[in-house]
C-alpha cells in the first residue's frame, strides 16, 4: 500500500494500531485492533482489554495487511468517522 495523505479518509475500524506518543503516559505503547471510533476517541482491544484513547493528544502507528506502517497525528483524525470518510484533502505541495 502506498502511503498518501488520503490515509486519513480511510475506514480505520479493524486496523491494527499502536500508540506511539501521547500526553497520557498510560496509553503509550498500547497496541491492538481498533474496535470502535467516535468523534474524539478510538477504542483499541489491547490484550483482551478495551482501552479508550483520545485522538487529539496522540500519534498513532497503523499497520495494514501488506505490512505497511503509517504514522498519523491524531489531530488529523478528529471528527465523526462518517464525515471523515467524505472529507477531501487539500494538498500543500
């Protein structure tokens, strides 16, 4: 999979995610499958336990089926999932 800015418009439920950086020290290093998404949070299934992670203060590492890993700032993902899927990306280059 080619990593492009459009990655933030994809459906992320079911994707493997890892918390790279966060202002909440207890969340750093949490990894697992995304099982739910709201406007401001992801719910990650981490070793059988559901963890709710805020998007605004976190950097996520998403792993895709082909082995590609993408690092995405959570501030880019804020918004209702159904609205984010329809969002168009303005390129700066």
